[in-house]
C-alpha cells in the first residue's frame, strides 16, 4: 500500500502540533508527512512581552528549531515560502527560502493542512513605520526593548490598542461572532506589564497609559462580566480607556488619529494591527471573501474534504488565539487518522470544534492573569483570576512546550485549564 502524503503548510503552533499529534496514530511507515515553513524555527510569540520587559532578546530565548524536532518523528521539513495551491491537481507551489535565488518547486499531497497563520498588516497603517511600536515578533520586540532601555522614552502619554480586524462572512458558522479586533489579550497584557515596568523604573505608571479598542468593549470575546472586572481594575489603577474608535486612520509623531474622528496624544504608540490572510489564498474556492480558509467543526473544508485548516489561517478561529489553535490541531490530527482508518468514527468525532477563550497574561512583578470564557459563543463560563500562580502557569507552559518539542498532550492542556479554574 502506497504511503498517504500529508502536507502541512506552516510550522508554528498549529502546524507543528498537528504534525506531531498525527504520530500518535500513524508511524512514518504509514504516512509521509511534510511540513513547510518560510523559517526554520517556531517563535514562542505569547511570551515576547514578558522577555522584552525583562530586558531580554526574545530571539535568543523563544526560538524552537523545527527540522531536528520533526526528524525525530520521521517527518520531513522544508524551509520555503508557499506561493500557490492547485486544489484540483492536489499540488502546492513553493519557493525555497534558505538562500535567495532558489527555483520554484511543486509538492503533491493526499491531505493538505493549511496552518500558515496570517500576515500582520502594519503596512496598511499610515505612519506606523516612522512612529509606531509593537511586540509581535523578535524584530519589533527588540526595537521596543532598545527604546525602553536606552532611555528614549521621556515620560509622556502612551496609547496601546488594536486596528480593526476585517472578518469574512462567507461560509461562516452560525456560532462564530463577528470580531472588531483579531485578539485583544496582547494589548491588555502589554498595558498591565508596561505599567509595572514604568513604576519599577520610576518613569510613571498606569496613569501614563490609555488603552483603546475599535470595539464597543475591549477584549469582547472574554465576556461582559470579565471585561467589567478588567475595566474596574484598570480604572482603579489609573489607566485611561477609549472604545468605539472603529479603526486607526494614521499615526503621527504626536499621537494617533482614528476613523471615528477622535485622536489620542501619545509619545509612545503601541499598535496591534489587522490580521490578514496570505495573498495566495485570496480568491481560492476554499476561502471566504477575505482569504481565511472555510471549515466545518471537523476543521475540514466542506467542498474539498481532503483540505483542513487550523490556527489563524482558519476562518472559524475568532479570536486569533493560541488556545483555539491547540484545540483545532488535536481535532485535525484525529480526523485525518479517522479518514485513513487508524481511528474509528465514534472516537474521532468525540471532540469537534467547540471554541472557548483561554488566555494567560503577564501583569509584571511576577503576577499574571487568567481568563477562561465561552460566553461569546453562547456558553455560561466567565472566569477571571489574577496572581502569582497564573504567572507561573504562563512561564511553565513555555518551558513544558520547549521540553516536549511543541507536542503538548491534550489531557495536559485540559489539566492546565482545570487548575486555572479551580486553584
């Protein structure tokens, strides 16, 4: 029997976990798995703010090499940019990215998993390159770290918030709400931890910072009860808050101008942009009108059942959150195992996509916050907790993730959530 070819586009949180979880059911003798990513490592993005405010270079502490980890499972790794998908011929066009000048190539598949994440549309924000800051990757994290630790900050007002997220509606599942921001855990975390940094370095505190959102409520996916608690806490600490800003019109030397006609004076502008799909996905029949991949609750495209999506590339991933990508990865691996005959239907379908928000954030000074909520999707859970324990859980998850090579058992994830809820 010929090996089944599974091609996974993307080696970050969703793609790496899918590749590794498939091996729970099938060996390299059973299936041929290839992972394609434009870079040779996974960057542990959730902990960038924590490292930056601790004065560390995130590129030295948060990179997990992909090739050596995947090789232990008998999985191939190719460092390349994905340039196109031919759905009818089951082929993917790539351009190897190890060295400039490589020739284009083509890979074939029996099953395709799209876990390429998204593009961060900083290039759509006028003035960001000249006047903006952010914490979304190693480059921007280090730029911001140098800004703080070199003494460039002069103690003026700070604005932290999100540009508007543009979400598609084609093929949208009825329990997925429309979000105004892609994910607002990062701006909340950044505001809290930066306020602690300012206090510790005698350069101000919460009163320097205004948090803004394009939505009616910041972090609306956390639920109204949780948001009310967060706003009460932030207001009591002295943070400013601006909602319904709609979108960022432009950033200037002196502040931010918004689509609703308002503006904020700010010396420091920390921005989290719109999250948009990769250009080659736009217009494909598997995608919505913006370019995110349409799936059902099996994380499978209804028109091309051999195509799956997980993580930020999937249209149902709203908000664009790591915990949701983890859940989807587990589902995809089990569904492929079902298709090939290594897992029975009843067992594979025990767990289908049923989203909930699970978020751990740094608050500075060794404290963290924990949010667990499904109310945005019609559920009744809304939990917010704070303290040293949740900081330890955040730091501990990164250590465990690296130690296990990106393969976190689903039971361990559920145990962490139970501990977050109960302790």
